[in-house]
C-alpha cells in the first residue's frame, strides 16, 4: 500500500469489565479503516479461557490469559498497520495480581512491564456505568472495584502519560467522535492519518499541550 505506516500501531482499550470496551474497539477500528489504514481486531481472550474466570479464577488461569494475549498480538500485528485490542497485558495483569492475592508467583511482572512498552496508545475506560448481565462476566461491583484499584496502582509504572488516554465509559455511545483519537494515534506514530487517495475528514480539535501529538478533551 502506498503511504502505509512502516510499523504496526497497537492500541489497547483497557479497564475492568462491563465498561463498553468491545463497543469502543469496534468503533475505533472502523474509524481507522475509514482513514484507509489496514486494521486487525484483537478479541478478549479471557472468554476462551478453559481454566475459569471472574472471582474464582486462579493464578494459573490468569497466567493463561496473559500468555494468550501476547500470542494473539504477535499473530495479528504482522499484517496490519493498526491493531485494535480488547484488553492488553496491563489490565490482564491486574486480574492476575488479584487472583494471586497481590503476589506474582510466576514472575511475569518484568515481562508485562516490557510488553507494555509495545503499545502505541492505551485507552483506559473508567467504570461510571452499572454492570449488566451478559452470561459470562461477573456482575459484582466489589470485584470490579478491586480490579480498578490494582490498575490505579500499577498502570503509572507501565504506561507513560504521553501514550495514555482516559474516558468515562458513559461517553462511549453512537455519537462519540473517534477522529480526534485517530489523529492522536497518527501523531504518536509520526505518520499521516489518512492513506494516499483517501479524502480527509473534519474533526473537532482542542488546544494541544504538546505540538507533536494532538490532545483530546477527556472526562475523568
């Protein structure tokens, strides 16, 4: 493809469960495709976990999730300009730590820290909406709060502020404007957003604190 990005940009939508990550992933992937970029979508691997999930998950179960997450990213990032992920190693690590009572018996912390550097952008969704029954994930507010607390503690050491974007989950709806986030990703990659021959679209901009990376208005 003429004008293709030289490296795959991995974008991970992270957080606890029931916060519209999957909706956001599909919407953002569609936006990048409309910009003419080749896109792959990584699904939430925990749903394929044969060892158990939610509150009763063991350390081994969550280790399986982290390893499967990395394996999926290695496979999908080979043939696309943008890989949009439903979770990353950061939030899966939070579930792992919770399952192990805060410990790291398999010493995966260094791997998680190193792998966290491979994401071009991380989008954290904050849980300001009620949990809904989907037949798979837990509906325990206490469990979700535990995961969020671990993320609050761990994320600053894994993802730099420059690569991190945060939204309240409630703003993710049919009217959400994804173009500013797409522009931010292009700025981080130091590449044009639109592929050759794709008409440019207008999107709302706000004042940028860093001129080389478009900034977004965020609801915290």
